[in-house]
C-alpha cells in the first residue's frame, strides 16, 4: 500500500517515534495517511491496543476504523486501535477512572435538555430571573469556562451577573446527581490527569502512540488532554492545516497548530502540497489569496490535473440579478454538459443569503437542498412574522393565532390554548375581546384583549401603507426583535433573515401593479410547498461555507463577494477575524474540483436599506490572470 503514496505521504506514514506535524493542504489525502500510518505502526510490531487515534466526528472515526479493517484484513492481528472522538475518549477515561474525582463509575451523561433543566433549577434556587436568553447565555459561559479548564474558583471576573454562583451550584448539583454534562467529558478527564499522577501514568503507558486529525480545530481542553497523554513519549502525530482553521467561534485555537514546534522542539514537519481534487488554476488563485494571512505555516498547493479554465467572475447590478445568473449557469451546465445537480453547490457567507437563490432555483424548477440548515421560508422567525401577517389578513386562521398569541408569552398554558381554539366560533379578534364559553382569569382576559387590539391596530394599516412598511410596523408593535434578542447566540442570524423578508416584500411589491397582502402570502406559501415537494435526489446544494468543510464538488459558486458581507462586517475591526474570513474564502475555493465561480453585486437591499456595495477585498487579492470577467 505504501508504494502508492507520494514521497511526502510516504515520509509521514513511515514515521514511527517522536513528534510529527503533517501540514495537509485541501484535497491532499490526509485521512489516507492517518489510516496508513496506523497500519504501518502495527506492521512494525506496535500492538494495536497501544495506538490512540482521535478525530472530531463519529462519522470520521467510523470511516477510519473501516479503512483500517480493510487494510489489515489479511494480517493475523489481535485487537484494534482505539479510534474515537475527543468526547468519546473522555467518556471512556471517566467511565474507568472517575471514582478518583469522587464520582461513581456508573455516572450518567446529561444531554442538552437535561443540562438546561438542571441549570434552570439552579437559577430558580438563586432567585435569578429565568429569561430564556439569560439561561442560554449563562450556559454558554459555563461551557467556555470548562473548555478553558477553569473551575468556578479559577474565574476572576465575568461581565454578566450571576454566572459564577450559578456555575458553582450547577457543578455541585451535577456531582450530587452523579452526572456529567457534555463539556465535563473533556474538563473532568483533564482534571483527572492533572490531579492524579498514577492515573495519568496509566493512560500514558496504555497509549504510547497518539494520532490527531484536524489538529487546527482543537480547543484548550483537547490540546491539554493530548499533551498530557504524550508527556513522556512525545509520540504525537498530528494532521491539520492552519489555512483551514475556521471555527474560532466554537473555541478552536489556531495557536495549537502554529505553536506545535514550540511545544515539541525538534518536531518533524511534513507538508502535503499535492492536491488530488482541484484544477491547478483554482489552487493558484487560492494560494495567492491565503498568502495575505500572517498567522499560517507556509505551503503551496499544486496539482497534476492541468490548469483547467479561468475562474468566471460575475458582478451583477443587483442581488436578484446575481441569483438569477447563478441559477442560469447551473441550468446550462446541467442541460448542456450533463453535470449532475448534486455536483454543484452555492456557497454563501450567512444563512439569510439563501432566500434569493432559493427563489431563482424555484423559478427555473431546479430542485435544491439546504445543507446543514433550514430553507428560508421554513425558518422559525420567518414563519412567526408571516403568521402575524396572516392574522392581519384573516380573522379565522387559528394556526396563525396560536403561533402569534404567545409572542411574547401571555400566561396561557397548553390546556387554556386548546380550550380557546375549541371555544372560538367565527371572528378570532371578536372572541378575544369578549371570550365567552370559557373560564379565564382576569389577567388572561386582559392578555387576550391586548392581543386583539394589537392585531386590529395593524389591520388598519393593511391598505394604507406599502407591504414593506407594514412588515416594519409588525416588528415594531409586536416587539418581535426583542424576543429574538433573548437568544443572543442566534440573534444576528435571525435578524438578518427578518431583514431579508423585508427585502423580499419590497422586491415583490415593486414587481406588481396592484400588490395585495393576500397574494404575497399565497406566493410564499406556494414556495414553501414546492420546496417540500418530492424532487428527484439530484439536487443543487446550498450551504454556508462553514458547512462545506470536508466536502468537494464539480462546480462551486462563491456568492456575495462584497465588503461587509464577505468578509463579514463583524471582522471589520479585528485582524484575527479578518484572517479567519480569508481562511473561510480559501476553504470555499478549494471545494471546487473543475469550475469555480465568484459572484458579487454592485447594489443590495440589505439590513433593511438599499446600499451600494464595494467588491470584496478577496477579489482584489486574487491575481487577475486567474479570473475571467463575465459580461452581463
């Protein structure tokens, strides 16, 4: 098997003792060399049980295990190496040794729902207001502390009140319940290694050979776990690419891979630069772009697959023109050249951008799938706002009534809501103003009356103001954006989606001679229904670039290449964030095997206003010789 490897792959695979860093560029066969190296160690006489390989997903671990089984099927070998995710490794260690920390070995692992319930009880005990946003924010703080290996007593100061006392009580109650949450699987494992030398020594002897895939994505807890396991042998073999480090928002620390030589002086470095995926011109453009980053380890991807065609660059007048250009090109490539739809993808920076491309693909009757996300018209915030519009349009839509009545909460439980629906005969707002045939408290009656008056007030605007203005009034008078703010982590994405719905309303209204709310709602219902229809399995892929990591396509479209969109506006004042945006662009470019398109728009209705857009700096950083401007 080793003779099928290129020279650098061969060097990596046949390395046995001591630290080694494999800088594996996109499409360079990194998974292959991890599996081949495990097999090589076993053939050299290393017992399989002495080898530990860690990756980030169960899917990757299962794939690695399967490949090794195939490679070793003709060898008379007893046992298998341990191949798992970091969290599975933590669970395995704790299941065997957690008693050293005062827990019982039959501890239970709490999932997200269990952890949230326990945390809610802690907040109640401390008398902290149980707003959904407050709870989630505290949960995120606690998770971050554990990933940084900070116990409650190690945290000096937190801007948000109640975090430290909640963290302290939460950990006490977890231990009292003999339970661990997901973050504890790493946090407690590392604590165990640090506090108990005998246990640490046992696992160091058990796994003298450690391999880690996607090392650039490790956080501090994972980094420390790895360091402690190989503290004595230094037999650590890590594979990764700092140019593909795009998960800092999950806690990943690019410094772990950049500082590998500092952590392990004399470490061997192998660069895998031959790319087996993409045409050379795509790689040349990606290499030129990533050179603008300073936080990286030098490498230069190359290919023997030939240059291929230049990268088409299309700059549209408007975002709608951009979307229809992309849909047209996909249709052309599919019909004229037979490229399967599933081999084409549209990459965008943020979720709200999907709407325009969904509309354009639906108009051409091209089936699509949203990878790792939800279709625009199915997103909760879109359905919530449209439900308010339906209540304005119709006074008998009980589904929209139930969806909007509790935005915000009005002290009405499930049984009361069910009784309300059963008692309504005819006009919903009339019933809310005079609820007969049902027993309600004074506060519940007041809540229903306030809701009805809100809907009636909005209904008076229906024929007086443009649809775009009506949507803005709905958001203002229902205070819906304040509800979204309670979920701090998702607020920006959800607000962008709501802004995009306003853009859609404006765009739709301009296209009609006599626009009516009922027609707008009908069209969006049809779009959602078509989206749900049973298309063939051959579908265009739509996804954020983050969701494209590890995938490859015959044709890739990188869209919205404009300043403040890509690179994202949040990176404007941070050099580190800007470099991560550039790495994200690099990842998107290197997903394409044959054809890479770059598109942008000169103007865009975005964030609730019409704006003239500036081309992304990334377009300037790619040499013109690799691109071909497509005329409108």
